[in-house]
C-alpha cells in the first residue's frame, strides 16, 4: 500500500482548523502483514512543538526532562537520543505537545505522544509520555499501544494470515477485534508469548483475513 501523509497546519480546541493532506494509491486486495520481529532500538527522537503564545522555555524544559529519562533507561548502550524543538507559527490557536519515537534495526517505529495545555507542567507531560514509550519497549511489542487497534481492520480485510506481535491488548484493540469478527468472517487468535526474551508481556495477534476484493479497481493488464 502506497500512502503519503502531510500535515498542512496544526489546530487546537476550541477553534480546531487543523489540516492534513492524505494520499492513498488504491489496491485490488490487501496482502497480509507479518510484524513479529522488532530488532534492536537504534535511535530515539524527542520532538516538542510550540504554537501561539507558549514560550520556548516551556519546550526546552520538556525536552530536557524527556531526554534525561530516555538516557537513564538506555544508559550503558549506544542508542543516540536526538532532540527537536519546533516553533510552528502557522497553526490555529495556542497549543504545544511532545512526541517521542524509537526506531529499531528492523524498521519498527514505536511512538508516544502527549498534548500540553495551560494546566500541564512540561516536566509532568514529559514524564508521562516517556514512561509510556519505555513501557511499550519493555513489553516487547513491534508496535506501540496506540498502533495496535489501527491494524486490526486491515488484518481482517487482507487476504491470508497476518501476524503482529504486541504488548498487552488495549481495550480499543479488543473492541476492534470483536467488531471485525462480528462484521466479517475474519477470525483472530491472541497468544501470550512464553519466550521471556521477547518482552515482559508480549502477545502474538494472528488473523485469517477475508480477502476483500476492490471491485472498483480493474485487474492489472486487464
């Protein structure tokens, strides 16, 4: 599947007005996925964005706290930690937030995000966001807790057996599995991994997809 996503502008409550440009190349049928090997963490990027009237000092405090927590978690390793502070003056309204992404040697991306407000200290937001990423990493999944449920519908619609290794299933993921099984003939199985080297709470999610055919797209060379 060929997909491109571009953030045109950020938007914040109550006005909203954020804009994203999304482009998807249509497919005849989805192929199954096999995301069961994560590899080693190779780098981590900590990004803070500031929009409107929030001062740069707030972002610097947030970056400092998150960077220190990540470096403590990976002390003794050579995992580089990159930091970025972005001032976005084209947004609608005032807002700020934090994104932390871990990249692995096999191309997996695990991300934790947090949105700040006038009542949130940068240290608290950084701590909560970093703790969630570290939790996802320690649990051994190939995807983070927020990506789990996003994959379920595609696994159900694909042709063949898909496999994804995750941490403990979130309520969103359990709900998505229940709904996909109710609405289609797709069948899911969830197995707790017994290999302690995979993570503290690693699960294998498998699905026999239904192979939905895009009837609006002609076969190649037809």
